[in-house]
């Protein structure tokens, strides 16, 4: 070991036993630890040894390496200083004193409690083989306080007959039991037992337990226990067993208890019936053909010792007996189109008293035997289906038999459709302790001859359609369904009043309610479909969730929808549980939407899968209107084109009037002041067509063509058209004289023309004769000047002077200027010819 370890060891020895070189000593002193009682004061004194050279002022106290304040010091004299401390449970350690920190002395302190008195002392000796074991097991209550110090428990057993004392030590701070070996268990003697406990702070002794040795003995359970069936007695069982201990050692009494195998309730045989030296007992008043479980135990005959443990369970069956009750007969009616589908179901009697050998079923329709069946089976539940017309009644009788005999007859009457007796009222249900509680109002009105016998509760698992039922007394109006109903499954609960009429029983009208033992959220959400979508609306449909996965009553459906690319949900729409379609309104046209439906129960909600759709671009009827308009327009256009093709000549005449052809007309010569000449020379006629818009003077262009001599004019057939005038035409019709007229106005007027004939015949001399006017006899429409000839005459001399003035102007050379809207004759210079020749004849035509 190193130097530090050597120094520590030396210090511990020095503190524990002192040293010859030490100059101080502590009183009280001990070579071992000093025990302190928690909560009490402890005083120690530090003495300076003679010749130490120190005084009491040099003394210091330390507890567990902590200095004790000097205010707790008590100076005794110049060589001794005392200190007082209050003991606590965490105060264990060294208490040291030193002089000027050069010499030290110490003692060890251990706080604790004195022991408590043991209580409730008891001892037991168990059976080994056929004798009692010599080991006496004693136990007691040491109390709840830990002494914190080493404590010893000693058990003493004093045998009064032999005056011998046996003991056993248990070195534990809180010992609770100890075993004392007695070498041989003393039979029929008085024993005295007590417990002593001690530690450094004190000791205690328990109260003495003084009993006979048999009172400490505990026998083993009876062995070879058997339960025997008595063939001829169906209500009893024989129980037998064997003794396992010698009678001179211990005389025993027995206890028997039994129960039905399907029950947890034990029935005890009175102990007085099994007291004494017996090895069999008959259990009576049992139910026939019922398994029973039997147990036994034993004790000293005076019941002064300990009971043995119960024996292992032994099962036995009572013998068969004739069935004591009728089978439980019921029917399930499902109406169809023409008949009623009746399913007969039944259970074995509650008191079958034996194994089922077969059923005997008789069916009557309108009190006439219909069918009879002998059903050989041992099943607990059977069924039979048949069809029953609505207008017929049925009476059913069912008997069950076992090896001993037949049961009482079960009867059931099925009335005609619509003639069922009244049912219960105000039926309701609730859940208590995971069981369905059903409550209803008792039947108040009864038909003549009917007696209320009981109520029947029926529950059907949906959708498996598994039917179960139970019966309760007619005085009961609420009960708990005894069947094992599954959670999250829907059941249809029905209550039937059962009436008795003569010898038959019949059911009243049922009252049915759906119910759940426990509700949950559906397994999945609805699958939504968009059947019809329009421009601003969409019709959503979804199927009802199957009952087997609904897991509860649906409270509502919630519809969520949003524009597909934004996923910004609009305000949800909530509908009732019976609604499976909905029309979304106010949607945008030609837009993608996403929609889903959430289903809710009282336990929670679950959403279905998303469904996407796109609204239409056009609303209802818009496409049809467009198609109709286009078709009608095409039809009108086609008809118009066909009409135009068929009436093209008429349209042509309306839009483009035909200009009269002077060559096809006969002109009547006329003049307001001169006689009309009917004979117009036809010789040497030249025709010149003049364009009114060429902007040139006719006279100038044709000077060389028309070499007229002075005072010898011989011209024929001059015509003027609408919009222009010749030199001798009326100024009223001249375009240059009319600012308001246009070509459109002339086409709407009657086309007319006039001819001016001027000239001299051969051998005649022209003496300034006035021009001769002729009227056209053409089949073409008249010109405006001819059509309104009467207006000319009404205007008087002024109009006529206008015509003649213009004629004279022609002759005198007036009107030498020409424009594009009028036609005038320009004068030509008169040339003399020595030879008289026929005057040339010319025709001027003007057309607009």
C-alpha cells in the first residue's frame, strides 16, 4: 500500500483506541461503536491528559469532518470541555476532539431506535406424509419502524410435559418469521411459544402463545377424492375420499363444496353433516344431466387447528332425466310478393336433463295438419323454413326427447297478415358497462281472450342477419341483453309481447330500433362521383357506406371542394345522413375542380378519395341557340341566293334600269307652235353617240364631220337622256340646272326622250324655221320630260318661251360653253355654196 493508505489506517487506529502519545481522551469511551437513540441528547467530554501543556481553550470538537460551533461547548475546568448533540438518523460517524489540532481522539456514533414488541404471534406445523412435521413455523408482526441497528429475534418453545425449551435466532433488523426445530412433534401436549427481540438500545418480549400441539397442526387435503354418478338418481352425486393421517395422531373433520361447471358460485355442505370419521358423502337436490365441480378440505375434529387447503377440483355429471321444460321455439317472418317466408328456429330446453335425441315438429295450417317432421339431431339450435300464404294461419308444435323421455310441447301461433296483436310502446336502449340495456312501456290494451305471458327480445346482427333472442317475465319492462354483442357492429333490437291464447302462444307486433354497443369511425370515406356537370353547377352523388364498415350511426356528410390547381377549399357544405347527392352551384365555367366527401359519426370522421371534374364552357341551351342561329342564317342565305337566281331579271331591272334604244322607237313629231310633219326623211341619216362626261363640246368635235351651211340645217332625231340636256332641251331637266338631283333619282323616274328635227328638204330654203319636236313611241319608259308634259303646258308661256329661247340661242350661236353635265349645239360658221345641195341629216343621241 502507498503512504496515504498507511497514514489513514494509523489515524483510524489512533481515533478508535487512543495513543500513548495522545494528549486528549473522550468519555464515554468504547472500543466499539456507541449507539444513540434518535431524538435524544448525547453528551461527551474531552479531557486533557496531564503534562499535555494545553488548556481547555485549545480543545476543538468535530463531527463527521465538520466543526461544532463553540456555543455548544461546556467548559468543565481548565482541562475538560464537554459538548452535547441531539441524535438524528443521519448522524452516524466519528466524533473527535483535538488540542491545538496536534493531538486527536475520536469515537464512532451510530443512531437508531430500540426494538418494538412483536405482535400477532402464530405458529404452524404442516403434515408430512402421515405425521406432523417437527418444524414449527412461527411468524409475528415486528412493527413498521426500522431500528437502524443490528437486531436479533429469538423464538422460544417450551414443552410443558418435558420442561424442555427449544429456540431459534433470526438476526434481521425486521425479522417476521423463524422456524424452530422440535426434533419430534409432541402430540397432545401443551406448548408455550414467545419471541424476544433485542439490540444495543434495548429489548422486548412478545406475549406468550400457549396452545395444545394439535392446535398448531395443519393437515393435508383429503386424497383420492371421487365424484360418482348415481344412475337411478338423477339429482344426486356420491363423493368419496381417503384418510391420510393416523387417527392416533390427529382426528379430522371434513368440509365439501360444489358448484355447477358453468357457474362460479360455490355451495357449501354444512360442516355438521361431514363431521366424524367418514369417507363418503351424497350430494342431493342437484339438477339432472348437469356437470358439477367438487372440492374438499379437512381440519382437527374440534376445529381448533388449521384447515387444510382445498383439494383439487373433481368434476362429475348427474344422470339424465326426462326433459322438464319445453324447447324455446321462435319464428322469423320475411314478407314476399305472394307468400310469407317463415323460418322456424328453436333452442334446446333450459331443463333438457339429458342429451337431445331428436325433435318432433308438427305444422298445422288453418287447423289442418300440414306437415310432420321427426328431426334426429343433437344440435342445440335448429331451424326449418316454409312458405305461408298471407290469408292463412299456422300452428306449430315442437317436442324434444332424450334417452329418458319427451319434453313438454312448445306451441306457436302465426295469425293472418295484418292481424297481429298490439305491441309495446316507447322502446329505447342505452349502453351500460358495455352491455345493451333495453327499456319499453308495458302493454296496456289486450284483445279479448289474450293473456300477456312474457316479452321476447330479439337482436339481429347486420348485415350477417344472425338472429338471437331471450325471454323475460311479463312484469319486466327493462333488461340487459345477455348475448355477446360485438363492438362496432349494428344490431336491430326488437321487443315482442308474447300472448297466450288457449293453448298456443303468439307474438304481438314488434318495435325495432338499431343499436350499437360501441361506435367508432367508419373504415373508409364515401366514394364521390360527378354524374352531371354544367357551366356553373355540378351534381355529386355517393353511395351509402356498407353497414358492416360504418361502425356507428352516420350523423352527417360534409362536402369539400376547391379549384384543382389552387387547393384552396371553399366553405364546406354539410348535409344530412340520408342525403346521397348534392348540386354544387356558383361554379366558374370551364374550370377544374377537386371534391371529396367526409362522413361523420359520434366517434369521429373520415374523408373519402378526391374526385376531379371540369365545368362546361357553355350552359344549357347556349350551344343549341348557336347551332340554330347558324342553321337559320345558312338557310336564309340559301333561300336568298335561290331567289336571286330565279328573279335575277327583275332584280337587274330594279337595280339597273334599261336605257331606251332610240332605234327601236317611232317618234311622233310635235311642236307647240308649228304643224307636225309626219314625213321624216330617212335618207342620209348619220347617228353620233355622245358621252356626257367626256367634257368636250359636240359642235367642236364634229365641225369637220357636220359641215352645215348657214341657214340650211337639216338634222333628224336628236335625243337627250336623264341628267343631261341638249341645246334645245328644257332647262328644267338639265343636270347643270338641277343641284339636288343625282343618278339614283333618274333611275327611279320614267325614262323618256325627245327628238329635235332641224333642216331643209331638197329644193327648199330654210328661213329660220323653228325646230320640230317629236315624241317617242318607243316601248321603253318615258323620259321625265315626256311623262310630265302636262306640267309644261300648265306652266304657260314661260315654259314654252324657255324651249324656244334655247332654240333661238342655238340658231344665233348662244351657249358656246359646254360642261360635262349638259349638251349644247355650238354654232358653226355659215358657208355659201354656189351649188344647192341637199342639207345633211344628223341625229344626236345622249344617254346618262
